[in-house]
C-alpha cells in the first residue's frame, strides 16, 4: 500500500470528518480545580505570578465551589494557607483550620462536588519544608505521623480523597492505616506518586506561601532525569494502598504518564502545575499565543498520554468552554 492509494488527508477534509475520527476527548469529567484557602472573611487575594488565580477565604471558596460545580467540574483540590506556622506544622491537623472548614462548607453548599485535599506540611511549617526537620533535612519516619494526623483531620471534615504530596517513603501506607483504624475505609488516596523536584512549581509557592526558607526539596522529590524510578515509586504507592496515582508535573513528563497508564492500568492523574499555567497565561496575555487553543492542545495531549484526570488551574474556564 501507500501513496497514491493511502491518503490520510481524506479524513481531515471537514470538521465533521475530523470529529468522527478524533481519538482523544477532553471532557469536564477529566478536570480537577485547585483552590487556595486563606484566613479571613471576604478575602480574594490575587496571586501575582498566576493571573486569574487568587487565595480565597472560606466564604469565597464556598461561593467559588458552587460555580465550579455549576460549570460541570466534578472535583476540587484544596490547599491551605494557615494563620500560624510552626516547626511541626501543627495547624495542618486543626479540625477548625481553613481547609477543614472549607471542606465542611463545600459539602454543605455544593454536595455534588468531590473534595480532594492536598496532604503536605510545606504550607504549615515555619521552615517551608514538607515534613519535620532533623539535622537540617526532613525526617522521613517522624513526618509519617504528622501526615497521618493531617489526612485524618481532612477525613473527619468530610474529604472524599486525600492526596499526599510530600514524597516521604511509606506515607501512603501510614495514611491508609490511620484512615482505616478510624473508620474511614471509604476515603480514597490519590498519591502524588511520581513527583519531581521541578522548576515549574515556582508560582505555586507564591500562591501557597510555601517556599522553603533554606535549601530545596531534592532530598525528597524525584530527580527529573529518572523514569524507571518513577515506575518504582508508583508500584510502591499502589502496594501501600493508593487508589489513584499521579505524575507531576505533566508536560515535561508525558512519557511517564504514558508508561504508568500502560504498566499499571489504574486511574492516573496528572498535575498541570503552576509554572505550566503561568507560561501559557503570560504568553496569552502578551498576545504571543492563542491561549484558548494552546490550553486545549496541552490538556488534550495530557489525556492522549494516558491521564484520566488532570489537575489544572484552567479547569473551570475549560469546562465552561466545553459545554458552551
Ligand atoms: C506541596 C505541593 C506543591 C505543589 C502541589 N503540592 C509544591 C511543592 O512541592 O513545592 C505544586 C503545584 C503547582 O506548582 O501547581 N508540596
């Protein structure tokens, strides 16, 4: 065969034909909207490096959640910015903390929306690292206990899915045990399984006020060149009881989204992170690219690689456009 019999252009001739042979679809069902919960009342503080994203107080979060749900997005993931920070990050498991109150409020006012919570210490510790420190580094095993407490507090408030993003070894198992021992066998775990020490988290750290005071996260987050190690991280998290595994960031790691989906055949999430958002928004606002098309192309590529779910700051806008 081959040319002149084969002419792939035949099926590209009209939008109708293109629609009929389109292999990958992006639906609002695939999207998860991240939200930043801060103290106060009626607060919406824009994040300078993420135009269109703001930290919001619980009342504003609840209003936003209703709109997100109305736009057809099935889920939000909450990040907390606490009133006080300390060495152990103890606000993380305060049952009346920002995230916990936001969960209860969303469950009351937008009950159909699934609520995920980011489980990590970096927003809550005064040093900004993702766990408890010992001799200038994060103490893995001591951190497991505080992460389990945080996850349990989120579960008590009504979270559907807890999502540990700290990258400690053994944290999925520790959280699963704590949830089960306390009657939360139905709360699922989305593990940030292959999370890399990435330059693309910069804007998020402005949004979450979680930049480490010293050093970096390379002793716990993965080294970007490592693909096989990512597969091993995913295998370990699944053995420990993860229900959904995540690859993060998305765009520089599409190969790993593909490998994880094919090797494990479990629900796979990908995080289209803050730096990926900021790049597209900045170029769009400057008129350098067509933002709407770029966003659709990028999110569709993450789906094509194999992600079932995409955490993205574009979620609500895209869902509105998809159902318009
Ligand atoms: C917390 C956490 C981070 C992100 C999600 N959870 C930042 C980090 O590890 O420094 C990044 C999300 C984004 O960049 O959009 N550990």
